[in-house]
C-alpha cells in the first residue's frame, strides 16, 4: 500500500545518493501548480568544498528515487563544481529548519 507523506514529515530527512553516499538534509520543498517541483538540500559538511563552497542545492523532484525514512537521489543528477548550481540561501547548520 502506498503511504502518502505530508511535506512537514519530509523536512529534515537525511539525503543519500543511490550509491549510498551521504549528501545532506532536506530543508525546503519547491511547489509549482500544487505539485512538487524540487527539493532544497542543505549539503553535508564534506560536500561544501566539493561544490565550490555552496551550502545548498536544488534537486529536481524527477531525480528523487525514494522517500521514506531517508531520501534517495540519483547520483548523476547532482551538480558538479563546474556546472551552474541553483543555490538558495541555506542557514548555517546551527540554525533550525523553519
């Protein structure tokens, strides 16, 4: 049976790549026409340097493979340092999610 999650249940979930690498934490959801368009992910501390100092990225919803106790995203969908990265203002890890 498919269980529908509320968006408030998903915020704060840990995000892993399809290969099992830790990526970050779900911070916000982007909606368009009452549908999930993308997810703002606060990067784990080990990835900030790898993505040019970015503290967060937007992952389009089509690249989310699973949502449960954790988020799983397709690794090939993740931006690299050379690509243009859609970055939102992500609070420092000591700040709480709103």
